[in-house]
C-alpha cells in the first residue's frame, strides 16, 4: 500500500500564524491533518508527524517521514500576511518536475475548487526544510489566509476544515490513480426519532442552498424528498 506522511504544521509553544480574532494556525492544521488522515486511510498507509498539540522540530518531521519510508509527504499549513485583504490558497513543492509538482498541481486544483478562494498557484522553494529534507516528493499546502478576516471566519468551522481535508485527499487520490470511497450515509438510530427541520422547498436548488448554508455553519444535514 502507498504510504503517506501528513505533517500538521506548528504545534505546542509554536502557534504558527494567528488570526485577527485569535485563531491559531496550529489548531487549524491539526484538525485538517487528522481529518485528512482519516480520509486517506482507505487508500493509503498513513502516518502523522503529530496527532496532538505538541512541538515537533522541522528536523524531526523530516526524520519521521524518512523512517516511515513514505511515498508522499504533505505538510498542512495556513497562510498569513500583514495586509489583511490578501487571501487565497497556494501549494508549494521542492522543485519543478517530478511527482512533487504533479501532486502539488492536483491538490491545488482541488483546494481552489473546494474553498472558492483565490488561486495563488503552485510555487517552488528548495530551502523549506520539510521539502528539502524529506526523501519523498513533498508538498506544503497553504489552505487560506488566517490573517484575512473572511477566511479566518471559515477556517474556524469544522465544516470548512473538513472541506479542505477532502480537497487535499481528492488531489492525493487523483495523483495515485485511486478513488476515495463514498462517505456512508448516516444510519438512523432505532426507536423514536425527534427530527429538526429547517425548511421545505418546492425547488431542489433552494433546498440545496439551505443545506450548503447549514454545512458552512458547521451543521450536518440532508435533503429528503417527500
Ligand atoms: Zn505555517
């Protein structure tokens, strides 16, 4: 089975970037990384460089990846800039050519589609420690700007973090030529059910719009035709 190493950036005393309302990058990266690991498990053997809020040096992150012998390394980050108007997603690879760039392109395309954020493209940097010191093709995803109030607001929600993880997983699956399994529909518990309904619409697109609103607010829901 293909081996994937997932590296949630920062952690412990290093919060990474901090948003206008105090959201810490390390927490966003952790949530996205854990979800990504769960999504990739059906198609790959997965290892995380951290699974909780602890500090891991850049050297150790690369060492974990190298001793695991992964085929791909994915470092999960959130961007930041002094100008709060700047936003968007970008993906970094070590150098042009090869599987690192291919994976970066596949993941970047999915991230743009899923988030609706500006496409800042695939970029290269041979000096980033985790790109340089990992033997496997490696990428860094910058999943939006925590410094941008609109993007920070979305990055706070579980629903949006899941959206990011799904996009990265989709890009990885494409690179591997594999298909992610369809999520199982939620099982209704036996016995009496107390349902909460938020709307009933004559047109399906209106129902879909409400469902999207719910999901963006962090609630799960579904459409049922009667
Ligand atoms: Zn970072």
